[in-house]
C-alpha cells in the first residue's frame, strides 16, 4: 500500500510554497517531479565523475560504470532480456525520429505502415515523414469515440502482408486509455511480418512494462514522466540493433548499443534514471527481492492507490451536467485506463479553466497535447482541445477535493452552476 505522506516527503517540488500556497500538481502526464535522491544522484555525478567515455582515467571509467548500471536498471524496468537492448537518447521524440530514419531504409515503395489516432504525434510524425519520402502508404487506426479506446476492428482490417510497421501508444496521454498491446501485436503477427513500435511514455509511471510479454519490437519511454530527469529510453530486440544501420559519425565505434547513442550523452540523467527506477521499486516496501520483483509489487501498489484517486474523481465529476468527460468513466474498468482525465466545459475555452486554476497554483493543462488525431476525431480542435487533469501516486484525495472546490468557484464565476 502506498504511504502518500512518506512519498511526498521525498519530493522537494511537492513541498514548496508559492505565494503562501502549497501548489497542487495535476500535470503528471506532462511531466513528473524528481525525488531528492534523483537530484542528489545527478549532482553527485556532475560533482565528481563528469567525463567522456573511453578515457584512461578514473572519472571516465566511472562514467562508463554509470552508463552500464543505468542500462541494467532500464533493462529491469522494461524486463528486457539483455541490457544491450537499451539505447539512451535526448527524449522519446528524438529517439523515434532516429528509429524512423533507420527503419525506413528497409521500406519499399508501396509498403504500408499503421499509426493511430490515439497517439501523441511523436509516434506519428516521424513515421509519416519517412513514409512520404519512401512512397509508403500510411493508415491511421480510429478511436472508438464512446470511450476513447483504440478501434481494434479497424486495426485488424488495416493489417496485411504489405504492413511493415505498427506504431502505437501503450496509453493515451489525453484520455488515459490503455491499449492492449499484447493483443495488438498478436493481430499484427497473425497477418503480417510488421514490426511494432510502442510509445510507453504515458503508461510508464502507472503500470509495469514487460517487453517480453508484449512481444513488441521497440518500446520507448521518457524518464521525466516517471520521477527521473529528461532522458529517452528505447528498447529494441537485439536483432534489430544488429541488423539496422544508424546515422553515425565515421570515427565513432561501430558497436551496439553505443553506435545508436550519437554524440556525448546525458550521463548525469542516466545517474538519475537508476535512482528514479529504484524509487519506484521502493514503493513495494519489501527487502531482499530483485529490482524487477520490487517493481512488480510496486506497480500493483501504485495501481491500487491511483484507482482510489480515480474513483473519487469520477464520482465527483459526474455530478456536473455542463462537463463532458472523454474516455472510460466506468469504475469497473479502471484497469483499462491511467488516472489521466480530459474534459470540456460547455461554453468555456479550456485555456480559461487552466488559467483560473493556475492562478490558485493548481497546475493542470489545456490543449491538444500533441494528440492531434484524437482531438480532431473528437471535433475539439477549433474549441481549444480539452482540460487535462492527471494524477500520480504522490497526489492526494485532499488535492482532488480542492480541485472540486475551485471548479465550483470557477463555474460560479462563469455563472455555469
Ligand atoms: C504519450 C507521449 N508520447 C510521447 C511524448 C514525447 O516525449 P518526449 O517529451 O520525451 O519527447 C509525450 C510527451 O508528453 C507523451 O505524453
């Protein structure tokens, strides 16, 4: 069980005061906060070990050690078979652009790829841009508008022998809808030899990832979404790292996985990543287990607590007839969604809502969140998208209550009650 007070004590950002107010962070889907231990690890690395790889002196060796350990930690987070299946980069978007350039070298005119309307466009545009260059046909899977889940029938109808790639979000950063990736990969494999590229950026702080169980070819996440620093973390099955060719500078060593990590990497972020993953593991509150085992237990605790937050939010939001919630609203289906909620208020632009809350230091977002396909399909582009409220395991029921007190004040001000 999550002890939220113990968790919150570890995050300086959660304990700050702005204008005499303790801010409320409901912007988890946009980015989480790092714990003090993560900050210490970053400062620790930069204070003593900052160096490049391959040197004949201590800090270079320490840097190599940091990178090895970070790869091991990421391997455990993803349940990869081998740490060398992990590649680091600036962020998820940059890594996806890198992979789209590498994978498209294997495409031929007339091939087909599939993206989805549920996705953040960091997992759409890189593929579409390369497809256009290569004369490859792009299909986009629709969303079921009633509950903002992926339309599996549509997906199934799009897969065929010419399909080369399926790029799909594990969970929507707008509605929190979780995609059954295991089932999607099965559909893909039953009808094609296509590769799967999974965006796990939104799901990573909420649900255990298991690339072996998913049987996906690629999976990417971003550490700043799960209490770490800004760092992209990409998994690929080892055969893909070996067979594909990266764009690299000629003198750089041609060894995996380093040949995919162009330029000087963010080693301090890798130092922070390890600690962030161990922080998640610490939520299991057990001793003497492997890191992976701790993560398995920890994510169960996270889900249990986040479901509690979701139940409170859903129960209260349903009482507002002027509010339309997009996505799964059924308590019985909480394991099909993350605690990320998007809604619109009749007659009000989303920005007006986020500005009102922002003035009270309740941090939430408005807009399209780069999930252009979904916002377009829901017909919300012209009206400014949606308001998004996203919880993390460090949020509290009292914060949700405060949200509703302020929502009432906002609606009263707008005379919408
Ligand atoms: C679901 C999802 N995918 C991808 C991204 C892009 O990640 P990054 O900022 O690491 O490029 C985001 C960022 O918000 C996201 O929410």
